[in-house]
C-alpha cells in the first residue's frame, strides 16, 4: 500500500470543484433558514400567544347582512368579529375555567362597544355558554389564518391622473354602507360614503381616499386586500 507521501495530490481543478460544492451547501443552508423565519405581511396583525379578552355575541339582528369582509353573516356558523385581526384569522376561545372551547373564523369587524374585544356569532357563543350572560371574560388564542380571504386588487382605469379612491363596497341599503364605513374607520380614518343614482336607484359607495398619486392609492389598496377587503382602485370622480 502506498505511504502518505506516495499518494498523488488532488488536481487543482478538483480542489476548486470541492470547495465550490461546500460553499453551495453552506449558502443553501443559510438561505433556507432565512426563508423559514420570514413572516408574510398578512401575519403582522396576528399576535401569537394566549390573551385575556372580553367576548360578546351578535345574532338575529345581523343575520343575512353583509359582514365587513363581504361575506353574508350567518348566525349559525362559527364566525366572529375583531377590530384588527385580518379576515380569515382562526381564533380559539376558551372560558375562564377552561371547561369549554370553540374555534371561529374572523370575517367581520367589531365589537364597537368600549371594553369588548371580540364578537362571537350566536352559534360560537352558544358553544361556550355565552348567550345567557351576553358578555364574559375568556381566553383568546390565534390558530393561524385561512389565506383564501386575501383579495386581489382591481383597477378600474389605466388613467393615472388623480385624485383616486378605493371602493370597498356598494349597497342599495344605506345601513350596510354605514356599517362598513364604521368597520373601516377602525383603521382608515379617510373612509367615506358616496351616493349616486343609477336608473332611479340610490347606491351607497363605501370608499377610502382620496389619493392624488396612483402609487399611494395602490399601496393602500394592497393593504386592504391583504386584510381581506375587496379593493377597487378608480378615479374619485367616477360614479359607478
């Protein structure tokens, strides 16, 4: 057997290939680590952990009406309203004693009563025995998000001359427009209602704006879409 001194040295080109392979493995490992720690933009308003909260509930008065996400409220489905969580956020609610729990999905904004943190549908409230007392202290824990609630931004015109607005909803019933504006104003102080008549019918357009620059309107619209709102960018003077 050849001694160590007698073994031929690796060619220089082979040493370079081996060094490059080791470097590639190291870089790939670092890259995957950074990707794993990346947090999507729509997760920024979803805190992790278990929190004390005050829960209330809503039911028949709003059954069949549009929620802030655009879904029709069904008091018999396990849904809930929260002031900041993106639509599609899954929430686990536990009673203070921990004896009863329910999971529901955020598809609406609220509650609008001071001191309350989350509004449960009638069905979700019934599962934890909340319908009798009306309000109760609970534990709240987020369980991730259904990302199908994320909306793509639509653009009505290629005309880049402002001002621009973002239309989030359009209703023939004014109460639906008022509720959506109230929901939006939890975060967007510039939400407003514009009324227009089309073929004898009054439409109540809920919009956010106005923006002089198209890029600013698009930035706001993309944020709204990430939260789960339908967002249509259009010129502010368009009566559609």
